[in-house]
C-alpha cells in the first residue's frame, strides 16, 4: 500500500517491527513492576520479585537491564 505525499509522489508507510514493540512493552512492564514494589516495600526489590510482579522471567529482566 502506497501513500500519496503532498508533492504528488508516493511512499510506502514505515514498517512496524512487532518484536521491537513487544520488547519495549516488556521493558515498560518491568519498570512498572520495579516502581510498584518500591512503593509497597521500603527495601530494594530483588530481580526475582520484579520478574514475578511483571509476569516475566528473571532472564528477561537481566536481558533488558544488565547488571
């Protein structure tokens, strides 16, 4: 599907990379889980707690936030 531009030429719309979108969503959920745990408890949460709260594996946490 081509899109017509103002100058009369056509261009293809940018491709959306589903893998990148999922990765960004996972990263955002991990951040939200971390912040939620900080609000709930006075101590620093562990990677296991963050992963459990976010619904992902500990590996996913470390892939996105290496130590």
